[in-house]
C-alpha cells in the first residue's frame, strides 16, 4: 500500500548496517510507512542494502545519531550529499533527512512517548504547526 511518506530510520554512523523499525506503528498512526516493514528479516535491526533503499526511495529519512551529534551530524550530512549511491534518493534530494533527538528515539521514551510522537508529526506535517 502506498503511503504519503515512505520512511527509513537509520542508525549513524553505521548507515548501511541496519535499520530500526520499532517506531513503525507510530509512523503508521501518522499516515506514513516505514520501508523496513517491507524488508525480510526478524528483530528490531534488519540489515538493508543500499540497493533496497534506492529501490524503495524513501521520501523522508530519520536518523538516530549514536555519538556526539554536534560532530557526527555535519559529517553524516556531508556523507549523504557526496555519495553517488544516495544522490537519487528523494529524501536526500529534497532535504528531508532529519536527525531525531537521541533521548526520545534511541532508547524507550517511556512517559515521553507523546513527545516522540509530536517530534515525528511536526516533521511529517510542518504545515500543521
């Protein structure tokens, strides 16, 4: 089924090592779809190839930076812009790559789950702010 948003969650700096899809239900609730749900495999981290990502062509990419975001985020953005493999991915072409707050997305947000939902909704629907 087509969604207005096809989304990929990445862990950085291991962009090609795996995908985290624990937020798939949240993305679905907001009217999107996580491309990881179409991948084969079990568990929270599913290895995906760049070919798979290019074929699925996500409109939005969410990244969770593991490490000091102030140094890793600029490096990650350079890596994406300079990579031929990423050049045709809509999310990269259209500037729809977002780094999510580590404290809400890398670990269970617990009582702050509504905050995590609001962050995703604000990104996916900026006109509704």
